[in-house]
């Protein structure tokens, strides 16, 4: 089950469980759409995977399966991650 992390790991924007702005990679690194697409160009700065929209958990399940309240705020060194992005952005995620 997905953790549904509450904020963007890079800019700390709030991403509640019903947010349509949340993007995740295969390891659930969580970013807002702006950071995932515009800053990191669909290359996760942690694992080099791609991003997909995080699904929204139906509200009827939130009580039994609440979203995470633990914020992970680790702003990235943009100079370093730019090199990472440039290396992988033109490679299809399935071939990374």
C-alpha cells in the first residue's frame, strides 16, 4: 500500500492524500508536478526512475488506511541533479 507522503521532497509543497499534483517514482519518492516535470524533467533525482501521478485513495479508506504524516524534506543540489537529469532524460524509463 502506498504511503501517500504529505509533501514534495524538494520544495516542501503540501500534497494531501487527494492532491492531483503529487507525482511518485517506483520507490515512492514524492514530488509536486512542478518539481517532477519542470525541475527534474521526469528523472527521479534519487533513483533515476520516471514519475507517474500518485493515485488518490478513496476517502472511505482513509480512516482504515491513513496517509503518511511523515514529511521527507530533502531539497536537492540542483547543479548535481541537472547532470543526472541530462544523462537520463532522453532514455526511455524502461531502458534506464
